[in-house]
C-alpha cells in the first residue's frame, strides 16, 4: 500500500471514530432525536460524512446503541463478580443495568423499535442480542457451577428471560419518567429485582446460597 493510500485510510478511520465518539456522547445526552448537525458539530465533521461512513443517522444510532448495551452488560457483570450470594449477584446486576448503566440499555431498547421499519438494521440488533445471550449463558453457567442451582429451563432460555425482563423494565421506567418528567425509576430497584426473580423462578433457598469463588479466570464477559 502506498503512503498516500495509507494516509487516506487512516484519515477515514479517524473521521469515522470521531463521528462514533461524538454520536455516543450526543445520543446519550439527547436521545435518538439528536440531529446529524449536533453530532457533526461535536465531531468537527460534515453531514455528508455521516452518510458516507454510516449510511444514515439511524444506522449510526443503532451502532451506538448496540455498543452501549454491550458495555452496560460488561459493567454489570464486573460489578456483580464479587457477590457473596445469588440474591446479591442478581440484585447487583439489576441495580447496575437499571441504575448507572440504564441509559445504555435504554438506547438499545429504542434501537429495537427501529427494526420493524428499517429491516436493513436487523443484523446489528440480532448480532448484539446473540452476544448478550451468549455471554449471559456463560455467566449463568458459572453461577450454576458455584451454587449447584438446577434451572427450570434450558440455560439459553434463562439468559434470554433475564434480558427480556431488563428490557421490559427499562421501557416501563422510561415511559413513567417521560410522563412524570422525573428521573426516578418507574419501578423501584427492589420491585425490579423481585420481577426478575419471579420471571426466572429462582427459589428462595437458592437466592441466599453462597457463591463459591470461581475457578475460571475473569474474561470480561457481559452480564446476562
């Protein structure tokens, strides 16, 4: 590759990365209604560069949202890693995903709503859900090994059930916050944890069972 081609490629990557960083900041602050002009002003770029590198604002939003929910999952699993019991572990996951990482999860739920009218964006959503579920299965398997807990259903079903509950609670909380103009969660953390426990049918005797230290080195897996 010639020096000029390499320079052009590097400049293009730098521009794309700058747009992605700016879009992450702006969408997090404003939501999916943020304009291309706002994003470009933050990135010191031009509107036609959004089209060139991402195809559309919607595609850029979906890329941002998918990355955000995967980060949220990683943060939640890291926060829960040192939990002493299944109850503490699950509570920490929910508290993190509906608390400090709620915005990332909310962006993804909004991206999910784009798919019916933008089927070209479906692969981004599908790949992200697959990653969340796969990592969730790995994290859940680790928990099962550490407690001897027997699942009521296939481990993949349980992982999907967890994320379905989180997405549902996120949509509910966003709707309540928009209606009231408040920032508080629509459902309290205690209510949210109860909903997840009920959804997964985790027995009471399992919830307070101690988690043995994991024998598998940390791998940065996302939360289920």
